[in-house]
C-alpha cells in the first residue's frame, strides 16, 4: 500500500516540476540591468520614470515632516494665522474674521511666524 502512495506522490511532484519549468520558459525573467547589445544601454535605463526618484520622495517627506513639526511648535496665534493663510489659502481679511482680530494683526502674526519658521528650518532652505 505504501508503494502506491509514494508512486502517486512522486508523479504529482514530477508533474508540478514540469508545469513550473514550462511556465518559466513561457514567462522568462529579464534583468533590468542586462545590457542591450544594439543600444549599448540597460533595459532599466530605457524605462521612463514616473514621478520623482525614491530618494527625492524620501527627502520631500522628511522636509514635510520638519515643516509640520516646526509649525506645531509655533505659538497658537501664529500657528492659526499660518494654517489659515498658507494651507487653507484664505485671505488675511477672512483669517481675521475667523480669528476675531484685524487683518493687520493677522499680517503681523504671519510675518513673525514666517521669521520663526525660516530660523527653525534653516537647514532645509
């Protein structure tokens, strides 16, 4: 009885191996670093990049995190003015209405907030 089971198991394994090799012959792996003899360049270098390079994406994410952290450390009145005018793109008059102050006060807060941010983010500029 065990001989029949082992024969059956071996047949299944052999068929799976054959199927795998057949599939691999129909779907070959081509390295992006393989040189193309006709063009003298690699396949990877001929592909068009979509979007920024990974290192640029990582740098942009770090910069954004640094800006968020610096804005988060601003005093509340300056932070509110920056968020409303820069990120929400409201006018100074609209921000003044929301904050319950004058447009001139919002302008002053923005000026001081930008100076603080410029100083704190000096390494990123």
